[in-house]
C-alpha cells in the first residue's frame, strides 16, 4: 500500500524502510533459495516478475510491506559497494501484512480452504467497502543467515505491529479518500515518519488509510519451529490447524498486541535512556542544539556516520522558521560535497545527510515553501554541476519539492551523460507526475522517439509509463518506438502503452500484439503483460501461443495474462 511509502521505522537493532524498486535485485536473489521458497510458500519468479510484484504490493490497499535493514553492528551487507540513499544499507529481510475482513468464529471446511485464492483476489475491493474490523496476517523473513538469531525478527515484528495499530483511530475503519500526497511524500528519498512522533502529529503528516485491526494472524508451516517459537514468544496462541496446507494458524488480539508493544518500548527506554533521538521508537525526539551547530556536525567529514545522521535528523526536527535562509542555502550546498565514506552498516556521506535533512524539512507544515524559496535556485544550479554525484543529489532533492519543483530542468537531466543521473531523473519525474505540465510531458515524448541514445529513449518511456493516462496524447509516439532497434526501448514502449491505457492505447493494439512475435524474450513478455493490462482479449489466441515459449519469463507473462482473462 502507499500508506508506508514515506515511512521509516527505527528500533535498536533494525530499521524498517518501504519496499522500493532499488531493493528488488537483492530480494530476487534471496528468493532463488529453495529453502526460503519452501518456508515462505513462494514460487520462484523472474526478475521482471519480481519488479511487477513490488509494484503490485505498493498499489494494493490490502497489503503492507517493509524491508528489514540491520543497523550498525548487525549489518549483513558490509561488503556492498554502494548504498542508495541509505535505504539498502543492512538489508536483510522483509516483514509483510495482508489485510482482510475479520472472520466470524466458525469452522472452515476443506472446500472453503481451496477457495481462499479466489477470495484473496477480491480483498482490495472488499477493503474499500469495509464496515467492520480487519485481520492482519503477518509474515516475517530474515533472509541473510549471518544476522539470524539476533533478535532482528522480533524487533521488526514489534515495530510493524505497533505501526499498524497506530495507523487508524479505534473508532473508524476507512476514512474519506486521502488528499494528494505532500511534497515530502513524493520524494525519492523518503523522510523519516518516525513513530516517535506524537500520534496527532504523525496523523497530520500523513493521513491514515489503514483500517482498524482487530487481531493479528500468523500461518506457519508445521516444520518451521523457529518461526512458531518467535510468534508464540510474542503472545500468539494456536487458533486452529490447517491440515490441508500443513500449517498452524496463530492469533493475537489487538489489545494483546498493543499491551505487548507498550511493555517492549518501556523496557527499551529503561535499558537505553540516553540513546540518540534517531534510535527511539516511541518517544518524541529532543530538539537539541542550534541549527549552526548541527550544520557544523553534519558537514564534519571526520565525524562517524551515526553522528552525521543524527545531526541531519535533529536539524530537520527544528522548526523550519528557526533556520535562516543562509543556513538552508548552506545545507543545500552540501548536496555537492565531495565527501565519501565507507558504505555498509548504515554509512552516510555528507551529501546524503544533507538530502535527508532537506527532505524531512519539506515535510514540515510550511516547510516546503520555506525550503523551496531558498534552496530551489541552489538545487537548480547543482543540476548542471560538473560532478555527477552532485547532479544526482540535486535530482533527488528536486523531487522533494513537489509542486514547486522545476520539472523542465529534470526533463533535461534525462539526457545526462552519467548513467546514474538518468534513471534518478526518470524516477523523480514519475514521482512528480502530478506536477508535470503538458509541455513537460511533450518534451519527454519527443525524447522517446528522437534521441540518439537508447538509454535516454528507454528512460523517457519509463517516465511516460509512470505518467500513465496523463500521457494519452502521446500514445502514438510510444507506439512508434515498437520499431526501435534497441530491445530495451521496445520492451519499455510496450510497458508504457499498457500504462497509458484507455482509447489512446486501444488505437495501437495491433502494433502492440505484433511484438508477441519479437525475437527478444523480454519484448514478448512485456507485450503479453501490456495486452493483459489493456484487457485486449481479442489477442488471447496470440498470447496463448506463448504458453509454449522457450523462455520461462515469457511463459509466465502469458500465463498471468490468460488467468487475468479467466481463460
């Protein structure tokens, strides 16, 4: 779901961060392990399917997921060469919840159990009409063997359960539709919506859409003793045995979960009362130090990462009105800092600390206008900096400015000579799609068909696909890319047309269907998925022919399309 897209929860051992595309490659590697597949009751997916799965979880109101990242001293990824916006550092697992209407107490027959898959397909629509409490089915996976048995799973569940309990007032289920996302919520470097903030402030920062949870559920395979011990240690008790699935269902009422979380955080506060504000889950961070002192600490290249990160969080906790325009400008200038640091264990450079602080400041009431007034000229200037890292940081900072961002300047970065800047610009434009004017979208569409570099054409098509129906007038330009000589461009064009949808896309279905015979498997698979998304059942026979394709990913895409059409 989108509710946690800008939320980061931090405990003593772990941080929970939203599941983003940058996490998919490592997650995909994990799920090639047959033992993890068995324990999680999962089927192996291709990398393309894993990306599609990540997107589906983000859009599905009935699902919530976080990536588990071990903090300093517990990191599983100290050998990784880079850390993207500090959101992959320590990545070691995930925690999920599947929301469904709470059931009445009744025996479930084998026939009813066999109908669960069909029922789950209706959960999202059911949730939107829900008038009663919900059940939250929890799943936890610590995939990195080196950090297992260290308490990470337990703390991850406690953080997650506490977050779910805080997302809705106890007397309401589904509030009215949420307003458009704030600028901070649109950022590619999500601000820390720390559960340490008072409930009223947190609710004001990100309007709740998660219905009330009546009880939590864990379904554990009969031979997974470690998982069963973990949940029983949290107070879950056996509800019933699902013989058909060789699983045991455990439950914990919301009242018991709430009491468990309160006891845990009280004990944590007693054990480590002097912990830094970034490491407290339940307590309001103390706003300590003036902006100039915190800026000095943030810019100190000799300081360790934890001090730099804490300085960024403390600076962002100051009222934006108490930070002068000169200080904001200095902070924005740090996006171009040449400072680097060893990655792993949550390491963060000066420029990434500056990005974190700016993004959080934009999330304050009146913060966006104050930051944009001073920092927009600086960020715009840095978009043309000679250093590629500075340009990338500027792109990401621009995305935090929401409706005040210079989208035309970001379109120009799609042609950047540096490979890391182009995808960052494409991602930023997708996030800022609501702020794009017709001229911006038109400029991107021109790049799709006219630019000499295939990487730029593919990036532009990714933006068009992200804009979706808002790019309907450019469906013809997208379809023209079906004849592109570059495989990546043809595949991106197929996906973009599927995202555009509507009558504009329907006019090009025949050309899209022709890609089912493309020589490259990724293009055939993308075409099958796009036809399914467009509900082009008139091409079902051609898609069905791909069920025998030599490439597994193509067969999977064709199978998914036929299932979607009920064939």
